[in-house]
C-alpha cells in the first residue's frame, strides 16, 4: 500500500494515504463517500498492518467544516474505525496524549494539518478546508493547547499535507472576502483578469495561522502536492464522487 510518511522516529509516526489504482476504490479511506463500506474497511485494515497497529486503534471524527476540537481519551479508541455512527460527532480536530491511538483526518482538496509536541508527547490532526481556515480552526486549536494544555508553541511541529493548489483553488468574490477579512491572507491571493476568479493558497494561509499561534516557521513543513493535478490525489473539485485521503499520526508506546 502506497503511503506518504511525513514523520517516523522513536516517538511518532505520521503520514497520509494516497490514491492508488491497484487498491479497492483507488485506496479510498472514507466510509461517508464510498461504493461499499467493506472496500474501505479492507483499505483501512491494510493501512493498519503497514503501520503495525490494529483497526481498533483508529479514532475518526464526523467532520463538518467546523472549528470544533476534541481531546481523545482511551475511551475513544476505535470510534469511527469500522462504522460511521460511532465516530466523534461534529469535530474537525482530534488531539491526545495517549499512545497507540491513530488519529485520523479525511480530505480531498482540504488542508490536513498534522502536529506533535516533541516535549510533552501531545499529537493531533486538523481538517482545514477553506471554511475551517476562515473560521481559524488552527488558530483556535493552538490557542486552546496553549491555554488549557499548557503547550509551549515553540515545542510544536506541524506537517501540512497535500491539498488543492492555489492554481486550482479558484473562488468568487464571496469566498475571497472571507479570506481578505482575516487580515493576513492577502499575500496568498491573486486575481485572474481573464476568468474574474480569485486564487487562494489555503496551505500558506494555514501555515501563517500556525505562525501567528507562535509555532516557529522552520518547524512547519508543507507537502506541495496538488490533489487536483497529481494522479495520486483525490480531488472533490475534479470529481464529486471521489474518495478521501487519510492523514494520520500515532504516538508510539515506547
């Protein structure tokens, strides 16, 4: 099974699955958009084997383009792993201190944000589509981690996964104004005179949000792969029936 690994050290394992024509449903990982749930579960089981964990270690949310987050405990182990109705409701960020829980985020053009704290062992995933970005989900999550979990932002590292590129993320004025109103996204927007569309770099906007939360720029990496252009990408803009990537992080039990 093809999987991008962004991080694999003695403490953490993180990455993102890719579209793969040799797998069932092109390696779709999402139960909410699939031909057959059994195919998705088969793909998830293969991923679990490759990551040396069980499917019951997965923790999944019902993502709603919100700015809601959830601290995952051992009681959440397996939620959403093999059926949708047990997933954590109305949540677009999961974080935990617990080892051996694979936190999952599903995307097809939206920005997946994977983060970890090298000092205290906290890990998490954020689903930041454009709606999540204009709701400043990343800012809110990292502010919460600072205030409630006493995280020092300089201890946080972020991997921003593959997403829709600025070239392919074209929007009308209504969405442009939402980004403009953030006050810091103007450098990541350009206007196309021919099409009368605005093009927004959602990944760079999210990176800026991480920096505003105090995370050092050199501790933030971006996967420049465009999910629309790259054959290994699932793109909702290109195909409304497409599958989903699964971005993940797990804290190893040393």
